[in-house]
C-alpha cells in the first residue's frame, strides 16, 4: 500500500489487479496431474480474500488460476466432479459478503505471538447486515475470541457458516467422499459475543442490525 501510494502518478491512487493467484502443492498431485484439493488450500484462499478486502480501496480485480482441472477450483473427469475446498471458500464468501469493508482490529491471543485468526468484516449497502469472516489457520488449536461490534447492535439469531475438515490434509477428490464440508447453523446474539473459532476452519458470522 505504501509503495503504490508513493509511486502513484500525480498523487492519484493507483488501482491494482492481482492476476492468476493460486497455491500449488506438488505433493497433492496424483498420477493424472490433477490436484486433490486439500483443506489447507481452502484456508489459504480465504486468507487471500481477507487480504483483498483489506486492500479493497486499491485492489479492483483479483483472478484465481484456474477454474477447472489442472490446479483449478473444480476437478472433473469423464463422469465425476469434485468441488475443492477452494471452491467452497469462494462460495462461502460469495454468499456472505457485504458491499463495503469495515475495519477490524485483532488483538494477539498470547503476548509476543501473532494470532492464528485472520479476520475481515463487510457491511451490506443498507448498513443492516454485518458479515465477519474469520480464518483460524492453526491446524489443531481452537481460538476463543471476544467480539466487540462497535456501533453495531445485532438482533435476532446470528447465522454461522463454516468450512472445516478433520485435518489440514483433508481432501475433496474425484472418486472419494468429500472430507471438507460446509455447515450452516444459528446462535442467539448473546452467544456470539464470546465465540470459539475451531481449528483449521473458515467461519463467517452474519449479524442483522437491531
């Protein structure tokens, strides 16, 4: 951000395009050169979404490579389709995302250690719905967090949308039952103030304004 601002022509903000981003793990490729989409790639994609949201005043376009097969978010053969964790990360954010970014502050869980939580928040155009997207990338440790929604008083149930799996190498692969799943549930507003984000998970909390 500092570099683009310092080198902006005429002092005008310089928009950025992030083209063909992805994560390739060679050990995930099978004999047909098709990757088995693992949970760790889905966690990475969700963290990238949060980065793009934080830089939304600069990043105007971000395209993943690829969509289908090779290192794509959807894997196919002649008769089957596998929806990878990256696909489900895209779907989670696509269905639970507001129109403008809201600043978020995350305090460290332990002194001198960065939090394993990566959080971004967005607000709907009418200001009545708040979406809090949290990625806990720690492979084994859940994180309890206190949520302080400054200036936003929620009412009604809080919608909880989550992607996770039994371990970070859990995969959604062709010809096998999917190991990475997405769930939907609801909580009373008060229960979401002290919230536990499970290990190796992407969780989006949807709050409705009072």
